[in-house]
C-alpha cells in the first residue's frame, strides 16, 4: 500500500473523532500541486541557465540538476501552506500533551482531589490511550512532511525541500524534535497500563556535564540540560530556576538567545529516570540539594551584609 493511501486510511480510522480538531498535512492536495508543477518545471528545465548535471565518484551521470531557486507555483502555494500546517500541528500537539500531563502530574490542591477522582473514573487508561494516539498523530504527520518534501526535491531537482526542513528546525516547528514528545514518551512508559512496544530514540545526556540528565529542563531551542547545569550556564541560582535567566542569555549548544523564558521542566522524564536509575538519581539528588543549600547560604549572607552595611 502506498503511503498516501495509508495516511488517508489513518486520518479516517478509529482516531478520526480524536483528530477532528487537529490539523494535519494535506498530503493528497500538496501532491496534486507538485504533479501540476512538474509539468511546468519539466518544460522549463531544458532552458534553465543554471542547469547542470550531477555525477557520482566514477563520473557516471546520475541526473540532470536544476539550481533554480524559485518556482512560481510552489512559492505561492506549497511552502506557505506546509509551514502553516507544520505550525498548527506543533501547536495542537503541544497543547494536548500539556493538558494530559497537567492532569497526570497534579500540583497544589489538585494533588488531594486526584486520588478521589480516580475512584470514580479510569483516568489513567484514558490518558494513556490519548497519549498513544498523539504519538501516532505526530509520527504520521512527520512522515507525510518528510515524504512530500522529498517529492518536491525530486520534481524540481533541487535541495529546497531540505532547506525548508532546516528552516522548520530553526523555527522550532520540527515536531519530532519537540521536548513535549519526549515528555509524552516518558509518560507512556511511566504508566501502569499495559502498552505496546514503542521506540523513541533521544539523546538524554546533558551537553554540559555529559552525564545522564537529572531534574531536566528543555530550552525553547529544544536542547536538554540538567537544572543545575542550565542555571550555571544562565548565571542564576538553582532555587531561582532557569526561567529567571536574563533574556540575553544564550543556549550553551546553539547560542540562541531568549531560550530560557519558555524552558520546559521535564517532570515525566525525571520520574522515568527516577524509576529506572534509582541509585544514580539518589546520588544526583543529594549533590543538587547540597549545591542549592550552599548557593542559598551564600546568597542570604550577601543580602544580610548588604542590609546591615558591612
């Protein structure tokens, strides 16, 4: 079965009601745009002033290559539509994941009402099912986007599709790189409900201490750090948290500024690591607490000296 048929079958499958208000990649319509565009580009390629040929290492001709940077039809419809869809998919996914995790990790007064609510409703099973559907939703749309961009490059003999993917990554619309997907995967693994095997590969090492992340935070650029390391990089106290960082503070990896204000505290991932790496988690917890007490003492000592005047 071709992917287009598989994707349409998925959209009209059992999850149709769940996905009713969610955006998705208009794969079939965008494919039609490329089909009509291929006729236009095909007739123009022979007269393209920047046309060339691509050869392999042995000098064998692989294909004709057109380096035209623009395509009138695609500039108006294809990329603008795909960017809009990517933005809507990322927004829908993150908002739904936040809602699920907000119900799962209760804080404040909700912590006392949650056990009572679970006596009357099977919230855990429902949330796990919704989490599974969201993972499938984001995976199917990511595949659809990758395939349609690959088809664009094939039709136009260009690399603009790959450039568009890089642009999405730079604007934090690459859904498979979203920290919320890591949180959702951790939630799925933390659940007590029986679940199917699911493979999500992510690097969970902190880029600063080079160890497995502890009490992790994901900056808005998508990079993952221990809370202690992120605070150290942003020149703030641990008890203040990464969000207290100066807006001009940059990510230690990509050097993007203003990424600390919307940092995501990865509570589900922390819970997952606490269960799977108990001794390591305890060791890191003691070390972070010790450092936080030390910083707090130094901070209040300095405040006292300032107020007293010596």
